[in-house]
């Protein structure tokens, strides 16, 4: 257990090493509170990819998961990208391999591939566009309506995008994030019954997102109080909305930031057990070790990086 004194000392040392190495710390909204609090940039996947593309720092310490650090490495081959724990993976990124994508493409030779950013660099290299939950709808809308699309790997995000765009020529890979898929519609309904005045914020990766859309369309959930949003847009919405109670259907780490920015409002997890074990692996001790020991350096082979970069740059440009 880190005491306050040890924690303050760790933070001081991290600051010293950050200056020494001209480093920047990027952290995802699901990281543990202490790591969120020391980040130079805290955000959703799109915001972090943009920050990685724009930084003038020499070293990027990525407090997130492996595919995020890989994306930063693709955008910055000349910089050092560090992931403080190599075990920080992603069950969604693991749900499709490059070989599986090659086979799928062979079945649909005319299709363009839209890959969610939660994929390996090898999968991105075989894709035409990348997207995040913030801009998936805008990316699909930017593709001519008669163009067949392969959308991967998240089936819930795919169903959400299909519904929003009205696109019928879109094939969806049946992958899922085990954390978001575990947030079930019946849990959301139960929490909503207990908090009838709360607004509902749902991440499109959730098992409950398609049913939330259906229930909203049917008038069961009030349209004006149900919002399907990326983690970054959830934070903005929580700040700007007039409501003072919110049910949050995503990984619970985001509640730290919501509560910090809006101390007078109340945030209730739709499922308090929606915890991503990968996002919780990075600690202050590991951030310090990363800076001191230059670990763990994430690189992507040049040929893969060059191909993946095209899809990633399209993602950064749109939405
Ligand atoms: P966003 O932060 O882009 O909404 O994505 C959530 C997520 O699960 C990242 O792994
Ligand atoms: Fe991957 Fe899900 Fe964790 Fe996000 S929450 S990093 S999609 S396992």
C-alpha cells in the first residue's frame, strides 16, 4: 500500500525524470486515479492519439494499453514510446488477428476495412481506415454509400454505427471487449429504476448499447436522457448537462474524473464490477521505473508501421 508520503515522493521523482528526459505522460480515462492525476494529457483514445501525433517531447510514457502505445509508436518512429507494463493488453484487440482479417478480406475483395483503434498494428496495416468510438460514425459516413465495408472488431460498436448511419452494406466482426460486454441491459434497467431522474451515459462498446438504442427508439428509455458516447464525450456531457445524477455504463475508472470535475454531481456505475484489469496494471511505481530504466520500449516494424500509418492518419483527420 502506497502511503501519502511515498506517493508524494514518487510524484516528485516522476516530475524530475520527466524533465530530465523531456517526456510527456499520456493516460487513458480508465487508468487508476493516481495515474490519471499525474498525466499531462488525460483522454479518450482519439485525444491520446492526437496528443501523441502533436507532441514535441522526446519520450512518450503511455499509461494505457499496448495497442495505444503501438499507435503512438507508428505516429512517432523517431521518438521513444514507453509502456510501463508490457502485460497491459486488450481482450478486444485480441479478438481478431492479421491472418483472420486476411481471410475475411479474401471473402469480400471489393470491401474497404474500417478497424477500431483497439487492434494490433498488424491488423491496422491491413485496414483502410481506423476509427475510435468518438468518430466511428463520421468515418463510415465519409465512405461512399455504395462501398461495401468490413467493420471490426467490436460487434456492439458495429451495431451502433450501422444503426446511426443506416448502412446495410457493412459486415461486422463478432468481437467484443469482455469488460463492456459484461455490462448487461438488465443491470442498466435495474439501476435506472433505482435512480429514475438520472441521465444514462453508455459507451458504444457495451453489451447494453444496442438494447439502449432499441429501448430509446421504442420510447421505453427517454430519448433526451440516454446518450451513447465515447469516454471523452461522456466527460464533456457530464460537465455541460443540467442533470445532477448520471448512470455511467462503461469501465468504472472514468468516474474518478467525472467526480473530480463535477463534485456537486452524482455518478453511479451501471455495473461496479466493470473494471478493465489491463488498464489497472500501470502504477506510479511502474511509471517511474519506465522513465528511469527506459522500459518497455514499444516499436513497430517499419513496413507494418508505414501501412498502419495511413489508416491511423485518416482517423486523426476525421471527426
Ligand atoms: P474510448 O476512450 O475511445 O471511448 O475507448 C474506450 C476503450 O475501451 C479503450 O480501450
Ligand atoms: Fe480493451 Fe475493454 Fe480494456 Fe478497453 S476496457 S482496454 S476495450 S479490454
